[in-house]
């Protein structure tokens, strides 16, 4: 009669052992994942800092070619709204003889 109890006890111990092993493996896997994420975050922060540093260096460097050669032909006095010739005054009159439209 003691054999069924012994078998049940052994099965219970085996089940607990399996659960303990599984929880240890899961804990190890979680720790690896956290370390991996930490390394990725550190690497990304480092890359962002390097990019900011290089951008700051470029911003402090003068544009030598612009200083030597000046603006390109046709860029002098032009804007993206009016162009190099400015605004045609006849288009501003709105059919009236004065600029104020009266």
C-alpha cells in the first residue's frame, strides 16, 4: 500500500522540480532580453549623441564656397515669391489707376 503513495510523492517532486527548472529558465531568458534591450538603448543613445555632435560641428563651420563665390547668378535679389524682377506693378492696380485702388 505504500507504493502508490511513494509513486505519487515522486511524481509530485518531479512536477515541482520541473516547475522550478522552467521558472529558472524563464528568468534567465527574461534577464537576457532585458540586457539585450539595455544594450540596444545605449547604442541608440550613443548614435544620437554622435549625430548631434557632428551636426553641431557642421553648424559652426562657415560655408567657404558661399563666401568665396557669392550667390549664384540670378539669385541676387530674388525671392521664392517674386523672382529676380520683383512684382509687376500693373498687376497690382486691380483695374484702377492708383495703387490704392480708389
